[in-house]
């Protein structure tokens, strides 16, 4: 009889595909300047975590950030270099280049 570890790595391919699809949807909404689309990606208790800033309510910050970019004809792109999942699939982390945010104020 072969023993199996409780900590054996699970197949996370479906979960990874879902997280990459979420990222793609975020970028599609951002490219279309769809404020409500991006806000709709965040639940009422989610957090928006920007570089060098404290976490803040996701829907509020998403609306403010994307609204600012749209008003100033800016763009927002989020990329993921590496997606890392915990063994049980309950946590995810990404390595990413700096968030690319462009806003033009004329």
C-alpha cells in the first residue's frame, strides 16, 4: 500500500486558468475604459492594493482610479509574470513588473 501525503501538490491548472482569465478581463475592461466592468470585478469586501499604499476598499479605489484614467485619456494594464498558488489552492501570489499606469494631463 502506498502512503499519500496530505500536502501533495494538487493540480491547479483550472484555478490558474481562472485567475489568468480574470486578469485578461480586467485588462479588457481597462482598455475599453469600462469603469463599471472593472468595479464589478471587485466584491464589497475586496481590497485594492496599490504599490506603496495601504490596502483600501476595492470598489471605491477601482472606481476612483479608473475614473481618473478615463477622464484623462490614460491607460491601465496589469501583467502577471508568475502566478504562485498555495498547495491547497486557497491563496495566490503574483510576481509582476511594476503596474503600468499612464495618464496624460494636458
